[in-house]
């Protein structure tokens, strides 16, 4: 008799309610290679039903699924050169102007690019309690020909989680940042972030000077100061916890002083982009990645522990020879085993 693997358990975050009432939602983005759009749509439809509607050769949506009340599944080749018309303009500069010629080149590029440029599924934001429904998609992709982060040195593919914020209070947002800065090394160790992702700039760590600023016990900014400080120290989307979508949602004029609107999509969520996409690992689940994020929220919510860890981390910044990361990891195991 073949036993089914146990159903992964998704931990509850400290706060499950959204700021405006109702349950918090979570968006999931999965990057991988090896499948074309039709094959991906077929997998999604096999789990949730629905049908593919192409937008163009680069992207499409699966509509009419059993999760349609939350939105559509988006499938796209994750390359701005391909999706924003840059390829067509570039080919025109080379003298490739006839539509039929461009179409054949475009199709060739898509077929070639999907081996190194990730295809991405953007899952519609679902309530936290419905995350097990998204685990079904992960299992179906794992059973397919999808190629994950470790399948090639060229695969700097990630799993992105977009947890809707439980509060718009500036102190709460600051404390999530504090918790993440403290736990970054622990998370990186637990996640075993792939070398291809470490070598690319997509998840560059936060600068030490920024960590020192935010972890200081007297750092009590208003929202404008919090956003301006973030942008000043992090003039990029390439951070393992990208705060720009949330900050653009709260005060878009402050973010768009330095970033073009097309580069940042405002949304009331944290954009956590550190985990690998490990579809080819039979032990990997979305629950494991979500639960590590929940540890960040738990530390942020426990103000006494947060202050203690921040003090330890600031001490380490001044005395880097001391092994503080190990002590923090031990405390995390003790608190959240």
C-alpha cells in the first residue's frame, strides 16, 4: 500500500485580520522553466478548472477557475525585454519590420528564452486559510516537467510571497522590517539559497548602515521618514524583502520621485522574495516557505523579544567576530520549534 504524504501545515500568523476587516490575503509567485504557456495552463486547469486566454505570445491568464472569486491566474515569460515591446523596437532598428518576419523571430525567442528566463505563475491573492489550495498547484507542478532553481546554474528562480499587511501603523511596519533584518542570516541558512540566486542582484541584502538605522532603539519615524529612509538606502527593487510595493500603496508620490511607475506596482502587501523555487525537491512545500515568513511576523509581534534580538544584532554589527547569528538561530528554535 502506498501512503500519501502528510498534508503540509500552514501556520497562522499572529494577526489574521486585514486592516479593513475580513481575512488577510496572500499572493504567490512561482518562477520555473521547462514548460510553455499551454502546458502551464493545462496544469492549472487540471487543479482548478478554467481556460487560457492569451494576451500575447509572452503572457496570458487562466480564467474561470474554482478560485475565480479571488482573481485570475497570470502566466508570463518574466523578461521585460520581451513583455514591454523592447524586442520589437530593437528588431525594427535592425531592419526587421515586416510583421510576419517579426512574429517568427518572436516565437523563436520565446522558445529559446524559456530555458533560461523563468516562466512565472502569479496566483491570485487568496485568504490565509486557503493557502492549502495553492499547495495543490505546487504539487501538480512538482509532478510535471517543470525545472526549478537547482536544475541549472542559469536558473536564478524564486518563490515570492506577498502577505497582505495586517496593519498600516508605521510602528508595525517598522517592526516587520526590524524582524526581517534580524532574521535574514537565519532565513538564508534555513532556505539554503541557491548559488545562482546569490550571484545575481535579485536578492541583494540590505546594507549594514540601513540595518543599524532601523534597529536603533530610538528609531521611531513617521511614515514619510520611514519611506524616505528606505528609498535612500535601498534605491532598488532587488531586496529579499521588497518594501516598495507597500510604500507606493501608502504614499506613491514619495516612491515615484525615484522610481518610474511601471517599475513598482502598488499593493498593500509585503513582497518577500528570498526563497528558492524548489519544485524538483520532493520534500519542498509552500508551507515551509510560508511558515518561515510567519516566524518573521511572530518576532515582529513580540516586542520584548524583538528588542532583545535587535540589541544582540547591533552588538554583532559593532563586534562582527562574535557569533551572534548562531545564538539568534538557537533562540528562534527555542521559541518557534
